[in-house]
C-alpha cells in the first residue's frame, strides 16, 4: 500500500474557555490514504474544523504527532501549507475583489508568476466554468459559483492533498453535484482529498470516513461496512393517512425504534435490534399495520451514523438535541391558532424587478393554515427574493402577496407583527447572553411587563436553555444557537413562521430535533414557509414549489415531484434526482426555444 498522506498519532488539542480547559481533540490516532476521498464527519462541535486546522499546520497540538506528506506539522507548518490546497468554511474569498483578482491574490501567495500563472488561470477557468465571470466581484456570485471560485483558489498551486472544510454548506444540489464531479476528476489525477461534511449522503460517496464525536474518533474506514452492519434493522412503511405530525414523536419513544424519518408519504425506521417475528408483528400492530406492510430496506450510512452516536458507549454530546427529546420537544405550547381556515399565504402574479432584471417573474401559489410549504431552487433562482417579499422585508414590484389577509404591498409592517422569521445565518446578537436576546426580541415584538417575563421563562424551559441562560450567544454550540434563534422567532406567538435554510450545515441529530419542533407547531396550526438546499429535509414538507430563473416551474407534494421523474433509467428517484432533472429539462427546453 502507498504511504498515507496524513498520519495522526495520539493527537490532543485543548483550548481555554471561560476559565476552563476544553478538549477539542482527544487522543486521535488515524491515517488518511493516498489517492482517495476521506470524509470527515460528526455532530456539530465534534472537532472536525479543529482537526483540519491541525493538519493544515494552522494550529499546534498539545500532545501527539501529525505527519502530512511526510512532513512534521509542528516543525514544518509553512512547508505543509505550501504543499496542500485548503478551502475553509465560507470559501475564504475576498468578496470586494473580482474572480480574476482573487485568482491573482492566491497566485501571489503561492509565488506563481509569469507564463505558468497565466496557463494555470486558463486551466482553472475552463475546469470550473468561471471564464464568463472573470470580472465579476466575488460577493456578487451565486453560492455555487463562490464554491467553485473557492475551490479554484485552493488549486492555484496543484496540491497533492486538498482539504475541504464543509464546502457544500448553503449551495444547491446542482452545485453540489458539480463540485463532486470536479473533485472526483482531481482524484483520478492523483490528488488526495480530505472532505469535512455535515451531509451524510456525501459521506457515503467517500472512499473512507473518519467519524468523530466530542473530539474522539469513533470509526475509521470505508462507509459501506458500517451500513452493512445494520442489515435487518431498517424498514419502511406507508403513512396511508396517518398523521405524520404525531407519528414520528410516537415512534421515537418506542423501545424498538432508534430513529424514524419522514420520506414523503412514508416513514423510514431504524430499529434498535433485528426484530424476531413476534416483535415485528407487535410493532406493526401498534402502528395499525399488517406485518407485510413493514418493508425491509437497505440501511444507509446515515442510519449507521445515528446508531453509532446513540450507542450506550458513545460520548454524550452537548450538541445532541435528541438527548432530551421529551414532551417539550414533542408539542409546542402558546402558538397562535387563530389564523382562520383557508389560505394563510396567497401569491398571485408576483413580480420583483431590479432595474430591467426580473428576479421574480409572475409566480403564484397559496399556503394553507398548518401547512409546511418548501420553497426550493438553485442559487440565484429568485427563491430568496420571493422569501424576502413574503416576509415583508422587500416590497413587490407587481402582483399580489397576502399574509394572514394583509397586503404586503400596502401594510408590510402590520404583517411583520404576525410573522416569525428565522434567518439563514445566526442573526441574533452575538455579544448578548441567551436571556438578553430573548428579552430584546420580546420587547421588539411589543411584549412588556409580566407577559414578557412569562414568555421568556417559557422559552428557556421549552427549549432547554436553563443552564445556558447567562452564556453569551456567540459561545453557544451550533445546535443551541438554533434553539435560541427559533425561540426568539416565536416569542410573539406568530401565525406564520418563515425559516430561511434553518438547518444549513447542522448534523442529522440537530436536524431531527429541529423538525420535531416544527412539525409540532404545524400541528398546532402554525403555517410554515421554509427554504432549504438539503432535499432530504424537504421530505418533511407537505408541498414544494421550485423556482428557477424567476419562474415557478413545479408545484406539488414530494412524492408527486419524484413520481413525475420516475422512468426506466431512474426507477426510484430521490427528491434530489427529481430536482436536478427538472432543472436540466427546463434548461434544455429554453435552449431549444432560443434556437
């Protein structure tokens, strides 16, 4: 076997935080193979980014040794940094510089000059498809193009090892697939890749995975054997009219069930053990099913991830929100249910112009009370613009947009008083404590006196924030930041909740807890409009609208969209398969029309 590109031996890294020492990396010993894609996965706060920075020579370990490309990371950090390609989270770009200027800056840092630099620029422009955007500012690029530019900058000097820290967070499925195609081509050319990701479908595509939790290494090796070890423990069944808002919490409390996940009109189950005939019959009867209605299915890497992290021997994560999945997570109290029947959101012929450019071009749909509606689309498609108009943050240029019967073109401020809004990025005050943020937002929504104090106390109890009430929000683990952001968004008991990519970059444990809460609120009558690039979680939505090039090009349930793209070559399409095929078909039709 070839020499590993990275060797880790007993590596420990500690930081001092609030007068106490925190162990971020706890005695890790592992290898990263040459010429392969190694996925680095784990819950939020597992230590993935810290490990990447240690490998890149940006941090020094407290103990243990790190060898990268045959170099000692402690002694030869600069040589390692010159030899590897490193793409940090958020791509490491200078947004006030153009695409070409970003290339030039990274080339200077790599001492790449003259004809060699020009040749490399041409190669990278062609390789990533950025040629037509050479003079565009990086800040004006879509998420997918920023992703490509960040990768190209990491490749200005051809590396033997490419390190990617969550490169696909916040980008659409089309861009994710394009990134994979580029990286797989690099591997074919001999580049080794370390890919940190929160998306377990990506981890499943890696040759090897390093699975971390609480700074410890729980598994190292190919993902396939991990999944295969769960054979006989995974099943699916059709909801057949069952209320998916209540069935998932019930299932997760069942002694045989380790995990339950909505998949369109069905449910995917991970059981705690392979059931015998009697146990399978018992489970089916409790669900009101026949034994043959529970269908065995192949386990996925995500099942293996959940099983490993929920095993009794796994470290208890401070970020794992499922750890206290009790009554407060199953039913949310205090949400307004007086929105009335019929449509809560009504959109007709909605248009938004920026100069001569139509970012949103004559779209229409409606959302009923208690419905979860997903608004999907590639980066730059007009999805975010539509979302901002419906939140009252951006005035429509034309058309009708009503929320709770209030016309957003005439009374956006009045509508905002009845809307809860959770932004894509953590939008609370980072230098204020949990209690101070809750107090500020309660006051901003018009709550005062005893009513405000009562809602703050309820939020702290409801979201399990009691032990963190005095902690500055910037210091919270990501999962608890999500809790706090959602708690602030619903302080005023809104009838409509807008969620802009609410789980971007979080691990599956946090994502499950978050959606348990959202489903409970929808069951209480709250209407939810959500945007997401992660199509696995779009399965939770009752209906989906897909926006592309400013147009609403598809509308339907997750199963309707998948069935519309079922054919001989793709007999069992995922929602992501359907999404990508829909975009590609639309492009082909438009291209045919212009010829």
